[in-house]
C-alpha cells in the first residue's frame, strides 16, 4: 500500500469521551463532563475533580500535540483526525446546546504494518443522551448511527433511548435501560430491524459521563452492526470486549480502593475484583509478627476463587535464621514485578516460603507479585491465570493492584501501631472494669460510654476498689463515680490524676469524708485546672453477714438506694441519698460529712454521672425523676439486668459521657446456691471488658449467670461460644471488648465487639492440630456473622433455644 492510498482503520476502545462547552460566555474548551476512561487517563483517583478545560485535560492525560485541539477549542467539529500513538479524534455538535461531544479512541490498522497515509475510519455510530431529572433524552446522533440502523436522526432526537433500537422486546429494552444507567461501561447485543425491515445484530455499548462533581449527566452509546462476523470472530470479539470492559471496571474499582478507610476490606475488595475479572483465582499472603514467639509467619489472609479458597488460614513460621527468600526478599526495586511461583522455588529448601507456596499452588501455574511497602515487602499477591494466560494489559492491572495492596497493608500496620500507643494511654485513664467482679458477696455491674468522637476519652469515670482490711479488721470495699468538666484530652488527664489520688487516699483512710478531705489537700497542691465532682462510698460486711454503706459527695449527683422486699409487681421504694454533700473537689479544706445506711438482702445502690439523666430535651431534674421511677419499677433479679432497664428507660444511647455502677445485695436464697427466679424484664445484658486474657473467664461467668437468670438451658453452648469470640477479640483485636447478650424468640444472641476490622474465618483445621478449630466449632453451635462498625466489628452468634420444627 502506498503512502497516498487510503488506509482502513478500525476504531477500538475509547481513550476519552469528553463533552465540551462552545458557549461564547464560557472559557475556550470548557470541560462539562467526561467518562470513567477519561478520568483514568488523566490519573484521577477517587473523588478528585477533573481539569476545567480541554488543554489542561490533554496535558494530564499525556495526549500528543496536534492542531485538532485548537480547532476543537475554537468550536469546530472535525469529522476525524489521526494522532500519533494510534489515536483517532472526532467530534459532533449537539444541536441547540452549544456543546461538542469529543471522542478519542484507540485505532488499529486493518493491515498490520501498513505505512501511514490517508485513512478511512471504520467505527460505530454514536448517540448522546442527556439525563433530565430521572429520564434520559436523546440529544444527538451522528451519520454513522443512521448508516448502521437506517433510522434518521429526526426520529430519535428528543425521545427516549428506547427509540435508538426498533425492537419492542420488553426484556431487551429493560436490559438497554440497565446498561444505560450503570456507573461503568456496558455492552448489549440484540436482534434488531432497520427501517427497511431487514434484521441485523445490533450491538450497543454505553459509556456514562459525569460532571466535575461526579454526578451522572449523559450517556454515550455506540451502535454497530455485527451480523457479518463469523461465529468464531464473534466469540473472540465478545471475549475481548468483555476483557476490555473488565479491565476498565477493575481500574475503576481500584481507584475506589485508594480511598478505602478499612485496609482489610480494601485488600479483600482487590482480591475479589481480580478473581472475578482478570484471573481465575487470587489470594494475599501477609508477613506478620508471630503472636506466640519471636520471628514472623507468612499467612494466607485473603483468598478468592476455586483454586485458592481452601488455603485460607494456612501459615508458615519464619525466623531470622532462615535467610533471604526471593519471594519475600526480592533483589531490590528492579526485581521483576510478576514471578512464576514454580520457577521461584527451584533449588530452594523445603521449608522456605518459596517452596511452601509452590507446594500449596502446585499444578495451578500460579504467579506471585510482591506487595511492597515504603521500605520492605509486607506480603505477596498470588494469582492463578486463566488457561489462556495473561496479556500485557492484565499484567499492568495486576501490578497496579499489588502496589495498592502493599500500601493498604502498610498503612493498616502504621494505624495499628498508632492505635496500640493510643490504647495504652487510654487504658491508663479510662475506667478499669476488672474490679467489677472483685467485691466478694455482692452483685456488681458497671457501664461506661464515651460520646467523644475518635478520642474515646472524656472526664467521666468510675472505680470499683475490691477492698482492704479496715482499722477494725473488717473487709471494706470502695466505689467511686466522678465527673471532670470538659470533653478533651486535658479533662481526661485531670480525670486520671484525680482517680489516682482517690485510690491513694482510699488506702489511707476508711471514712469517706476523710478520703475526700485528703483528696482536697492533694489536688489543691497539684494545680488541676478543671473542676470535678465525685462521690465516694464504702461497703463493709458486718459480723452478722449484713452490709453497711457509708458515703460522702463532693458536689456530685446523689446515689440512689432501692429497698428490696416489695411484692412482685409493686414499685419499690427508692431513696435519693442527697445528704453528705459538699463542695466540688479541691475547693477549700472544710470538713466533709459522712452518712451511713444499712443494706438488706435485695437492696440496690446506683451511682451515675449526668450523662445518664440529662439530654438536650430533658433537664437534669426531670431526668433524675425518671431515673428514680425506672429504678423503682425495675423487675430484674440481677445487677446487670437492672442496669439494662435503667439504660432502656432513659435512652439507650446517651448524648454525653456516662458512667454507671449498680450494686445489689444478693438474696439469702442466692447465697445458698439456688437459681434466681426469672422475671419479665428486658432480656439483654452488656459488659465492657479490657483486652486482656482474664476477660475470657469474666465473660464466661457473666454469660452463665445471664443464662441462669433467664432460665435458659444453653449455658454450656453459650460458654463455648463466648470463650472463642472473646479470646479472638483479645488475641487478634484491640480496644475495649464489648459483650452483649439478647434473649430472642427461639435463640440466644451473643455479640462481641472490638476495634479491629479483621473478620474471623472458618478455616480447615491445620494438619499439625495447631489451630483452625475455634470458629468451626462456633459455626456448629449456631448461626453467626459479622457487622462492621465505625471503629471495628461485631461478631454475633445465635444459639437456638427452642427445638427446631
């Protein structure tokens, strides 16, 4: 073919679809909308706004200089121009809109290797539909559309995109609607008829356009007659189109992963996308510190696809003595991005990571891509290609996915280290719930909720001091509830200081008034800038087996004492202990009063902060009246149940920091080991536990007690489930562990919450017997699942309590 002979070009994939303004009042080449491919070409990620005009866009996208750009900015609509880099640019003028639809597509010569010359582009017909409210309206079609379909422009302009095809098949039209309204490219081929009645295979490809804010505005559709393709050509073309569309979809989804807040969820999303669109299967290996000793381990953290899903949870220990391995220690940044697993393991010792992975993936043709952090390799992306292998475009997608996954994993670990540091500081300030089980002979329930966003610390606190031997040889326990003004770190620091001072004074004195006066003296010299209130009470077991409570208040809300002994169904008498009240902490050194009350079996004490009773819609005085009423009518037989009724009666989600301590003197029958009678009360319980091994036993004890109170016979099953869930939260999560129980119709629901987003997995038991059994056992006892929260996750299990039909 000579240079002057026309050269046939086939228009392939779009490089960019742009809608420009030609209105005189706007800047030259102002960019009104663009498609997802154009966004990717310009390097835009997430919600990043696109350039404002054509000049800025083509610079971002790296499009070559050419006079056609000046013509477009001047308002011309060229029928077609070939650009260096096998690009073709054309434009169509939208009638009555002062707009140009600019199409930039990749081309391919129909005769490979032919010299450049005049060209004849063979491409699809094009239509532009605009979104008006919820309806699409056709605004422009080119001559190629009429040549393809036989339909004149006048028959479709201003009408629904349904009129771009002549078929009236409802299923085909519904699919056309779905294609036009997707947030990515879509392809539909249907049997259609031209205006003269001849039938043809009508292929419609849709590309949504969005404005600078990301809101959808238009849909571009390409219309092609694919009737003459042979069956093989048709199959190959469809497969190629599907792969191309899949690559675009993968790139779009990977762009979304960049902004993912949850790194674990982001890596899972990457693996799912690759397994669904690019390769037959994919998984991620992570290099983690070993929780049980020195060194690290390589673990299959995420897996998707039939070849790899069964490997989830497999791990290999690794020590510093093992030496470098090409899988986890590639030779510098210039090492290949894609490695053949079988070749990588050649000559490696049997226990090396490379040989271990080769054994796991034997016969699959697996490839490995190191996940590089800023300095070190943090893991490996492993993929199993389709039988046809992977092409250059697939390699580009895979390396892009590996880069994103590496950064996500490293960011997650940086976040975890920062969180652990903050957790250590927070634990020294927040209430310590471990003392709640430490007052022998009393039923104690504690609750703390911070309403401070992100910080998880405020000025409210409680303390339960298990007790010491008093001056007279009696066992004396202490309870403190206090509130420092403010909701910032300074308030939390002041709270931590006062809390330590109270603990010190409580070890020095038995009398509550003496304790508070000592606190006044010490805090006065510490120059604590925040005002604070607190109430300190002691609980002393008497020689006759009864209890006596003494208290003194430094400007805090009065404790409540509910007497037992009322008939079932009758409100119990509640005494507001407003005596023994003095000034706020540290305001002077005047003597403080102490008052006492004798406690009988069934009596209940409630200590609390203002977050429980005060809201924007309810003054504190009214809230106190509600609290007294709810406590008097409470029918629960245990401290945890009474606490739940208080929270339910005053609003389950307090607007402010809230601390509550409920103390109940057990009935005589309980001391003899008899089970508590059940009551028609809210059948739910909650506890907050520190992230430490002792919480596992506390959770088991609390769960068994709740089952006994509710008369449920699934205590042993619930004990197994709660042990596994709390152990997972302590060993693999962070933050305070929340335990909640709900007695539902036909099931006992257990919920365990922590601040780690990583979900537990039911995996095959390891061959060495070292793990893999826990969640499998849980799954055999009931239905289970997970719920993501703002900070982490909730793992829930529902154990049947009634025989199945």
